C-alpha cells in the first residue's frame, strides 16, 4: 500500500555547504541530518546523480548524520558535525517515530549564523514567523493553510453558514484568522474556543444544538479530538443532519465519527520525494548564483563558538532559494511565499466510513492549485457516506417549523393589553398571547397583542405553513448601535465650531506667530537695507509684529507694517493665509446656518430645512432611541449635526414623544410616516410636515442566512398582489382620519437675542482696550520721567566729552608749535647774517624765549602779547621781519593750565 510505504520512510535533515577547492571550480558540500542510514545513503545517491549534469566549474558533495529527538543534543550535533565543516543550507525533518519534535533548535542555530534552512516535514504555524525563524523555508504547507481548502469545500457543497471550533493555542488562532480573512461568502454563526488538554468538552459543545448551522469546522490536535468526538457523540451532535469537517490531526483520532470529512496532504510523508525535490531546487539555485553574481563564497561559519552572526553569502543563498521555483518536482511545483511556506500544495479529500465494524478513511477527491491543474477541485459525491449513514448531502442548517417572534408595542402596528387572571386573548379578533419576561427579576407577565403586524403574521403563517410563539421585548427598545456625543453649550456665534477647534485655532495663531518670528530672526535674509537710504537697515520681524501679522491674516483686517522679510517666513505666511481662508469660509457658512431663527408656526419643508439642521435652543426635536430612524441619522454624514442635536433628547418610546408634542415640550418628532399619519388623523393639534425621506418598506426581521427568508418574502409579495396589505392600511392606519384645518404661519425676524453675544464680545473688547490704554498711559508717564533724567545725563556727558576733545586738540597744537619754534631757532643760530641785504639779526632779551625771523614789511609782535585761540591754533601765521631778528615771548591762554607762569602758557 502506498501510504504504508510512505509511513515507513525514514526522516532526515540535510545541510549544504560550500568549499572553494580552486579558483576555477566550486564544490558545494551538502550535509544531511537523517534518522536512518538508509535515508542517508539515499541522500548521497541523489546528490551523486545531480553531479552528472553539472558544468565543470561546479561540484556537489554529500554527507549525513543521524537526527536526535532531543533538541539540545540535536543542536550540539549540528555544531560539532555539520557547521564545523562549513554549512550553507539546512533542510529539516522530524526525527524518526516522533511527530512532536519540530526542528526548532536547528532553525534557531542556523538562523543565528544566517544559514538557510529547508524543512521537509515541519508544519507548525510558529515556523511561519520570519522574525523568529529568519532563514527557515519548507516544502510542506503549515497546518493553518487548510482553511483555504475548507473554503473551497464549503463553496462546492453550497454551505454558507458554519460553526467554527478551535483550540486557544496559536494553531487555533492562526487557522481561524486565515479562514476569516478569506471567507467573503461564508458566515460564521458561532466561534467556540476550547482549552487544550481538557478532559470534558461538554459545556462547549452543548450550545451547538441551539444553533441554526449544522456544518461544524473543527481544528484540534489528535488528543483533544479524541475527547471532543466522544462528548459530541454523547450529546447526539454527530448524527443525521450534521456535517463535520476536521483538520488533518483530528482526522487521525480513533473516535472520529462516521461521515466526517477531512484533508490529507499529498506526498506529505514521502520524504524520499521531498529529498529529491530539495536537492533539485538547491542545484538549480546554486547554478544560477555561480553563473551570476555569486562568484565565490567566503566567511562560511565553521564553529558555533564564534559570536558573529552575519554571513552575507548565506543571506544571498537564502533569498535566492526563497524566490526559486521548481516546476516539475516529485511533490509537484515547489515555490515559497514571503513567509517561506510552501505554495501550491495538493490535498486529498477524505471521508470516514465504518466497514465491518472498522474505521476506514476513503479518498473522495483532491484539490490542487488552479493555476497548475485544470480540474483543481474534484469530489466524488457518490462515494461519500454522510452522518447517519445517509447518501444525500445534508442541508447544513436546522429548519424548525416553530418560530419564536419578538415585538414591541407600537400602535397601530402592535397594540398590547395586560391580561387578568380570568382573562384570555380573543382569537376571533386576531389577538395573540405575547408574554413579557423581566430579565432582571425573571417575572413573567401575560399580554395580548393585536394590530397591523399581528394580522399580517397570521396570514403569512397560513401561507408558509409554520407555527409561532410571540413575546414582547423586555428592554422596550428596537435595538441599535451606541456612540455617545455631548451637547455643545457655546453661544450661538460660537456654535459652528466645537470647543476643541476653537482652542486649536487660538493656539495655532500664537504658534505660527512664534515660528514666523524665529524664522525671520535667524534667517540671513531677515534684514535688508531700504531702497531710499542705503545706510538704513530695516530690522527683522519682531515678536509683536509677528503676532499682529498672524491675527491680521486670520481676521482679514489688513496688514500695514510688520510683514515677514525672509523667504522661509513668507512661505509660512502664505500657508497660514490659506489656513485662515478655509477657517473663515467654514465659519461663515456654518454661522449663517446656525443663526437661522426658528419659526414655530411655519411649515417645515422637510429633512433639509435649516430649522432642523441648525435649530436654536427654543426649537427641540427628537426620535426614538435605538431605532432604525436614529441609525439613519447616525450613518448619514450630512445629517451628523441633526444627530448631535437630538441624541440627548431622544425618547424611549414613540408614545412618550407624542405626549410631549401635545404639551409643547417637544416641537417636532421624527418617526415612521405610517405612525405619524395615524396620530395626525386622530388629533387635529398634530400635523405631518415635509417630504418623506429615507424611503424603505417595513419588513420582518430574521436571522442572517435564515432558511425562512425567501419563503416569508414571497408570502409578503403575494399579500401585496392580492391587495391584502392595502386592506391592512385602511383598517389600522387610515381608519378614523379627521380633516383638520390648516394653521396660519407668520415668519419671525432676526433679533438681538441671537446676536447679543456678539455685541457683548465687542463691548468686552472695548473695555479691555480702555483698560490697556490706561495702563499704557501710566506706563508712559512713569517711563517719561526716567527718559528725561536719562536725556539730561546724556547731554552732560556729551558736553564733557566735547571739552575733553577740545583740550586734547589744543595740547597737540601747542606741542607742534613749540617743536616748530625750536627747530626755527636752531636754524637761525646756525645761519650767518649778511649786512647790506636789508635784514638784520637782533637778539632779544636773554631768557625770554626762542627767536623768530620776521620779514621786513611785517610788524613784529608786541612783547607780552596774549595770543587768541585762533592765533594759537594756526589761524594767524607769524613771519619775523627780514631787517631784524627779535626774541619774542607771548602768553597763550591754554585752558588746560591755569598757571600763566607755566611753560605751556608761553611761546
């Protein structure tokens, strides 16, 4: 038997590593870790045959060792006998006679050294995590990929509703996620999670009987499946009408019931075929690498004692293997997905049958990749034995003729009255018993129900042929999803924006102003010279100007000075201007809508009326909480404002809202048109206004995928065709309608009440401005006194500095003149005087100064003559006369010295 031979084949792990024997020839040494010597010799023979078709520059060698079931010993053997000889690729299998020993230690060790690993039997879901098993590939798919084939099987049998039972471990979660991500047309009625290793699963399986679906998907290990099948059989959950589809592990259970369907991976245990495919895949990949980018392999790990975990060549080989594809392998086409899992596997469909008191697993079809196989899915239905030894496919759902019906009081559709002890429902008037059970106390109260819906129910039940029992919903609500929204309590002119948006806008102004200031302050182009005066340099934007600019752009108030100078700041300014345009436009549009006044006596045009979209505080409207009408407003984006307005005011029942309409506590009630027309016909104080919106017919609610859906729908259509629905309208809705006079409506005008807050805001701004100007004046006065004192001090300092400068200049001038006089005197002494040329040398009084040479036509200076400041500083030049030489002493008023007898005061 083929399967028996496959089961007896030994398991192995082989490794590939490369030795560069010469510059021209590359030798890849492939090491296999196997469970038996027979598998080792088979592996060597496969590699030997592969060398016959290789080019001269490439050669493969093979060696093998035995696999140890102990993970620690297997890791030690891997290091001492394989990695030490230079390993490049590892192919992993489970040890012989051990299905619960995945090669985790081999994957971890080789992954640390970047050595590629190919698994040929490990199917655990954990190996699909590439962050943990970095270099792990496998030629078999993981167990959770069975979900893909389950979906194909369900589509083939036309079952669209299932119950999913799985363990709470990673295998169960992975297969459920895989199923849910691809099950667009298949719905899961119930997901049942159970803990692995339990001795009693009765509490988990009891709920199956109350469910509608009879198709059960089970993902379980063999040990858990044994207990689950025993408990399911004890609860009569494996008999006629049920369909069990189980995982490969569960199919191996000794207690699997007859009629169960399962899968079996083709070539899953034929390790010889997987070995040959792995060798072919590696040879094909290495040939491509050697002839391409990988000319040599260096840095191969040779010891587990090294701490370096980066081997570039190993990463290159791993990526090449991940992208490789073997078209015609012994186990089919071999390719890998991004997680390193096998693509395109082939499965056999199997059916559990009992023959002569013994379990027999029969092959009833197969499934393959439709891209490779023409008839990818084929099932032989005639060979299938279903639960209860039936030969016909079960429907997959439990169809009961007793329907449980829940309703609520909603006139005119459903009327209710509480029964007394001696009372009973009048069946002749189509009254039916509809008890109400308090979920908190458990107390049951009997009611009688009648009305539009009860009459329709009676007719449909007669047409479709089912029985029913009615009960009232204890919550009193129709049912809906909840989100909560808080009511805005801002004034009318602030209502267009929420509090958060106002805060963000105000914060954005200051943030943008600060950034503008910083950009202009630190930009090299933040300052520049004005065109009118090249010597004047305009300062960069200061913080005050930046704040004024930001507010001016937002409020569109115009900006005179203080604009950004640098290009970066101007870009931000343009962006801010765009932001301000959008904010102002949005606020203006919303403000116009929010300030529309309510006209309580005027007719509302419909759901788009501005008084409904943006009402003031005096106009209140609502609907019923947790109803279809509320859901309509909640789901429509354009009606979100109305939903926020009426959500906190919504009523529990329509009767409460209608009572508040009559007492003017509520101005408008939005509800089903049939009920509103009925109420308006009974009370002239009430009117229905506006056009209908959200048109949809009334319907009967059923469970998803209910078998009664089509039958009841056809019955309702027949009631329409026969005119029965029109008769019900006339009997329950239009009966007793009154002709009520129309009321006059007068328009209201916009008043101060709506805009008072805006005026208060302006008044507040004025008051703040007055306070600020008083502060500024007081500050200016205080600052003015200090400025005057500072000005006086500055003027005194300027005069002092001027005097000091004048005295310094005078001292320098006097020094120069003294030096000049000495020089001239020396020249006059050295040069002899010639008689008869109209000049003479005259000596002045001894000890009275230096001598001057004066021209003949020049009047000599008077003795003891005080020179003026102009004369002393060179304003008047003296030349001694040529006819005589005199020694002249003159007094110069030097302000530096007050002592006139000093040398500096005389020339």
